[in-house]
C-alpha cells in the first residue's frame, strides 16, 4: 500500500506479465494444451467484458453468447467470402458485435434486473434462428467453415498451428486485459460503479445514466465479439450449435463463480470453463459405469460444482482466494505481534481503513470490486 | 379462414401452458425475488416420474396426481435445502444456484431414464373437433389444458385473496419483518409459496408432455417462453402472467403458422422488446418509483 504505482502503468505491467506468461506457457505446453490455452483466451475476452458490464455497471446479460455469434459469423464471412486478412476480419467482427451491442444496449438502458435478463435471454435464443432462416448466407445448421489460419512464414514451416492459434487468442486476451483494466480504474469505471450502487444519486452528480450504461454495454459487446471472432478462428468454424443458450448461461455462470466484477475473477471463470469439462470427463470414465450414467456424470458434476461454489464462496473463487490470503496475512501479523503487549491485534491497520472518503481508493474498495 | 381459427385455437392452448409456467415463476418472484430458472428442470423431473409410473402400468390420473404432489414436495425441498441459503446474498448467486440445479436435475434424469425422448399419453383424445365437416386443430385434450390452467389460476387467486393463509403468504412476501412480529411463520410461508409454484410448474409439464415428449432437455423451450411471458406480463402480476402467456402463445402460433417455425424464437424476441420498450416493467405491473 506504500508508494502507489500510477494506474495506467500498473495495467500495462499486468498486461505485459500476462503476455509473457502466456508466451512461456504456449512454448511449454503440448499442442492439445495449446488449443485449450487458446480456448481459455477467447473465453477470457468475452468474460472480461461481461464482468465489467454485470459486476461494475450492474446490468445483467443472458445474451452474450449471441454477441459472440455476431463476432464469429462476421469474421467467418469476411475470411471465407471476401478473403480478408486475419487481423482485419477479427477487428471487423469486434466492430460488428459492438454495433449490435449498441442497438441492444439502447434497449437495455430502459430495463432493470429480471426484465433485462428476460430481454437478453430472448436475444440469446432468437438470434441463432437467423442462421437457420438464411442458410444461403450463414450455412444453416452446419455453419460456416473457414480455412485454418497459417502461421507467418518467418516462424518456420514446422511451427504448430495450435501454438499460432494460442498466440492469436492470447494477443486478443492481453489487449482486452489492458483495456478493461484501464477502463475499470478510469473515471468511466467510477461512473459504472456509481450507477450500479445508486442510479439517482449518480445522476444527481451529473452522470447521464443511460449514456454510461450504454458505454458499458457497447464495450462488453465488443469484447464478446472479439471473443467470438477468435473462437471462429480457433475452431475454424462458426455454427449455430456453438452459440446455443447454454453458452450465454455458462458465460454468466463463469463470471459469478470466478468472482463478479474483477478481471482475476474472469480469468478464474475462463479456467473453470476450459478445465472442468475435461476433469469431469476423466472422473466419469475412471469408474466402470453404464454409458447412461457416465455420459451424464460430467453434467451432474458441473451442476453440483455450481451449487457448491455459490454456497461455499458467495463472492466466487476470487473472493475465496482473497479471504484466504487476508486470513493468512492476519495470522502472520498476529504471530509477529505476540510478545509485544498492547499491540494492534488486527495487524497494523491493514486494508481499506485508512482510505480518504471520496478518493479513488475509497471507491475502489467498495463491495465486490477486487483490484484485478 | 379455417387456418386462422386453427392457429388461434392452437395459440390459446400453447399459451395456457406458457401461462402456467409464467405463473410458477411469478409466484416465486413475488415471494422471494428469485427468478427460478430451475423450474424447467423441476417440471421435467416430475413429468418423468409420471411417465415412469404410466409405463409401470399405473393409471393416467393417479400418475397425474403423483406428478403434482411430487412437484409440491420438490418445490418445498428446493427452497429449504438450497434457496434459503442464498437469500440475502448477491442476487446473481440465486440465479447461478438455480442454473446449477437445472443442470443437475437434467443430468440425474438422464442417468435414471436415459436421454432419448419418450412419448407421453394425453389425458383426452387429441383428435380435433369436427365442425360442419371440417376438422379443427383443437381437440378435447386442448380444451382440458385450457380449462385446467384457467381453473388453477383462479384457485390460486382465491387462495391469495380470500383466505387467511393467502393473506399470511402475501404478508410474508411483502413485509417479512412486520409479518414476523404479527406471528406469521415467514419461513414456512416462503416454503409453501415455492411448493405451490412448483406444483403449478408440474401441471404445465404433464400437460405439455404429449406434444413435446419427455426427455431431460425437452422442456427448456417451455421455460424460456414461460419466462418471456412472465416478463411481458410483469413479474409482479399473476394476472399479467396468464394474459402474457396467452398473448405470447397466440403471437407465436401466428408467426409459426404463417411465416415458418424457424422464426418463432426470433418473433418472441421482437415481441418482448416491443412490449418492454413501451412498458419497461411489463404490461400489468405498476411501475415502482425509485428512491435515493
């Protein structure tokens, strides 16, 4: 807590660290695990946007899977039909999702709580129907396949495709991490929180509630579109089966289970989405069970884990981690304090006690917002 | 013209099902401020129980009653074991627990009964009435569906408005502290509310099962459309749930009949957005003023 690093610099440092970690991981991992890494990265992009929207600005969305579909289909169409370069197609997919998010978000600013949930749920269910209504453009139920992205020639001809995909998705995830980290700490991020906590008080302070909410929605739609575009590149496919309602629900689930409102929580959520299916499949097949049971066991584990995490750690995995680490710090503080009579048993005024009211520190220490 | 009449009657019959699911969601929302996304899984499970009984040779009506009774019990158990522990936590936690329960129930049903959808007998004949030589798409079974849903909605309304028990339940929902001071067992009332709502959901499950078949995922669309109907009507209004359900059923029936069934979900989105743009709190709930 001494000598605070400027916020912008801090985000850059975190993003750089993440980039280095991803690079090292992609070099060490096998090709299959590189694919998992890529999957985790595109989930993270979508989750980071959603956690800012739901955790910070307080708008629930059950429709982000459909926004991912917008990004994926746009990218697939541009690469497949127009032969756009990879970067351009991904950016266009992101922009398209942001545009759709602008329309949906404009409607969303009038709605609250379950009404917003209902509208976005209908969006998640309704949009994939377009792909089946216009099979000529969107490829119907089979979707659109795109050619696998070719690693640039200077990496050598031996460079594995999965590692290149992990790099592409990793770069996207780091960009989102940087932007979202800065947005959280910016004035706009403060406006998000102010409106989530008290709309009327925030509007009396001069914030335009509708405009701030719309900004949050468009940013998070763009993140979802980027995630969807990278999904299309990694899977080399954009098909309606990938964007069923279950995707939207598991995105919301992942941010809450990971820890709502924090980027670390979004990372936990992405890991949860990537790793849990594999683990539960392994568990299901390690016993000799009838196919009826073993094919349903992973799903049962998923459901049971959701319930258990919510009951055990109401603030998600990140909340549990924070509670554990602060307990550890307190224990260490107490051990050092024993012998010194009359010393502060709580451990030298740690935590948000010393923050100045109204300062950025005080605001960012409010409920649910962990520093990423 | 016969096509229009057919679609209208068909819309009323499916709308009645949506209305029943919407009512189940509204009862729970009013009493505990939780949107029960597990409702689809709960009604699936109780319908499976009825289906298993029928294939074991038990008569239809006994299976029908057992399904409703097990719905009642399941609702109470879910409230006691799970939902009570997430009340007062961040509101999204209840949503995630409900999702978890939905997934768990679907998986367990798949383990016990398999994932292949199976048929379910209707209560009455599904041969349409014939009027003046033409056969309508409306059967005695559809009549039964509409009448049963309307009757149970009326019974619920009577329970909530005319009985002391209903008054206690409403008091427990709207002013738990005061109700507790006046000697109402608030916890018990909440459990009863969940049980009644789940019973209503089970009713919808048994009624819709002949047309959608019984399988772990067969009832997901019913939940989505039931929720859409509840949001359209206003989550605070039981009458809104019934009317929202019927309106949605009619609208989707027309769209499916005239424009093609693949547009039905898209139409539901457009209708819902149109309604919410005009009335952000749904058709029938009074907007609550927001206070600083």
